[in-house]
């Protein structure tokens, strides 16, 4: 059933304050222009005292080894390092670590699936994903995934999960214990040396190496510049983000065909046209069409969502996002990480610039499936000086923390952080990348990626994308006050 703009406007009028919001409303109030709803005292003051004490774990302590600054009492361990650590097969760990998820392994081990965002032909990269026999989709492509096993005694092993894919950016774990890796590219066979079409989602099973043989793209999910994917465990829908511009990309929802039951390896059995792929069309509380999510400039903004079917999901002649006319759907720049939590989907729009109606340095939205609403939870104003430590910008990968709120990987300009956001939107630093890839005069720091907790919640894993370092962070984690 469609949620028409008239329906949404009528529902908003009945409630008197828009559709009822899912969860709390908050903002990251650390960047210029950011707003924090419900976080202001009667006299207008904001800050730690008014909010009942600062969240987090205190200031970051510089790392004498020049890699990762952490709060006092925390420590890290390097699990994989491209060009230094090696796979079981003897090759070096591939570079450009990106999306990551954790799984409970056998005998108390933890399994991690790690994307490697390597674009174009293999010759470009010193350490591409090795072309392991039986696990290769396109022998010309450099990307793929590795599986990392961390044993109880601390031993680390790593092997290839899939190879011959391109620009494996984010992705998402499934309720049935597999990883969906997403290609952030639209390269067809013949472009950039590729021998097969790219821009698909592939399923990787960290538990069963045999299940990953003869990789097959899940074409039912569409061919475009995929970023992340989450699974609605109740309805079986998949939500997917597209990181693209010219025009801006889209959020997608895939509905499985009638009678389909999810499970390990089931997605690869689908026909190329199975299910229905749709993009959102949003309306404000007055029933007016919203062309771009950057239009939302106040925390707590709620949009009603209708879903419009994609005409040609495989983009045979026209990219998917270009198949819609202005007024058909709602776009957003830099749609990035997603995570399922609190009965819905957290969705990141990393930033918006001149290509968008309104500029910002990051949004986090929450989609409520049963209400069919998008609520703006986080808004970062444009950071005028990213080289200075303290403000956050460019949220990317995201995870829901077992200690409350969110943990976000920063992919902005200048200094790069892992930072937390409480349920009411207060922020605090968790880590800072101190690996300077530039010079003392002009420092350069790589983004963080793949932020995710271990199944038991005791370890936070994250990557420094370049050169490609997987880190395990431990310390005195505690529940964060809202």
C-alpha cells in the first residue's frame, strides 16, 4: 500500500506534531551549525553540565607509536596490515580495508569478513586480493574480501573469501550469518580492463569456504554503485545505499518474491528479476514532495516515504539513478553506511556540497519500516577547519553500540576519528588516527572504516583504510548515559 502525500499530511495533522518519532531525537553538536534537539536547558545553555556530565571515556592520549590515540585505559592490537601480515596461502594481506562484520566462529573464535576497496585493474595495486582458485568472479578485478579468524589464544589467520570483484566498499551482515559485499562501481565488461559487468552484491560465507566457490552476483538487488546493505529480519526486505553523484544517488528497498525464505546461499538461487527493487519518494508533513534529503535542516524532521519501482535494475542502457525524472524520487549525496537496530535502519549521508540543495557535513537518518517514515537523527554543519582536532565531519561506516547509541567511523577532511553518539546525540571521541601519510607541514590521515563490535561486545574492531590496517580495541567499555 502506498503512503500518499495526502495520507502523510493527514496523519501529521492528527498527531499535531508530525508522525510519532521512533526513538530519541538528537544531533551531533560538535560541528559548527549542528543542532541538538531536546538538549537545551530553559536558559538556552548547552554542554556537559546541562546534560548531566560529559559522555565517553575522557580525552584521547597520543600514541607513542604514532598509530592510534585512545582514552586512558584502552589499548589496541594490529590484526592485519597490508604488505606486512600474510594470508594462509602466503601472499600479503590485501590493501584498502573497508566494510567489516564479525561472526561467532567455532571453538570460541571470532570471524571477521573484511572488504578490500580496490578499483580498476589489478596492475594498479601492489597488494590486490589474490586470485584463489574457485573463488574468482572476474580475474581482471583487484578487489574482494578476506576472512580473518581470531582465536582465543590470540593467533590470527586470514584467507580469501571472494576475489575478482571491484571496489568492495561497505556491505552488511545477514541474520543467517553471512556477509553481503557491495561493489561501489558501475564498470561494465570492457571498461577499466574488466572482463565481466560489475556493480553487484555478492554473498560470502565466513563459516563454509566451499559455499563461496563459483561466485555469483545477486543481480536481483540491482547494478549500481552499491555502498551498504541491511536486512530487515522480520519482513525480509533488504535496504541498500548508493554512493553516487551526477545525479545524486538513491536509497533502495528490495522486496523478496512471494514464498521466498532467506537463508545461507538462498540469494544466489534467485533469478535476475526476482522480487521488486524500489527507490523512495518522500513527503514532508505538509504533503509536499522532497527532492533531496539535504533539504532537512532541523533535527527531528520526519518525512513520509512511498516506494517507486525501478524500471531496469540491471541498468542495461541507463544507470538506475538516471531512470527517474525530477519529481519521481528523493535523492541524497554520499549515501554510505547502514546498520539495523531499534527496529529499523540507520542510514548515513556523509556530506552534501554544491551538487545538493543544502550543504552539510553529515546526516544520520532512521527509517521506520512499519510507519514508513525517515527521521533525521544527526546533522553536522559544514566544518570550516577540518585540520583542527575536536569537531567531527564526514560520517561513513556506522554500528549500533552494545553500550548505547552509535559508533561512527569518520571519513571527512583533516583529522580522522572513531566517535560515539549517545541516544540523545551527544558525541565523544573513541580513537584518532595518528598515522600521518603526508608530511609534518601538510599532514594527511586516512579514513576509518569497518567499525563493528565483537559478538560478545568486548572488542571494537575498525580499520585504517590506507594502507590497510585492521585494529582490535579493548578497554573499560561502559554503558553511556543518553
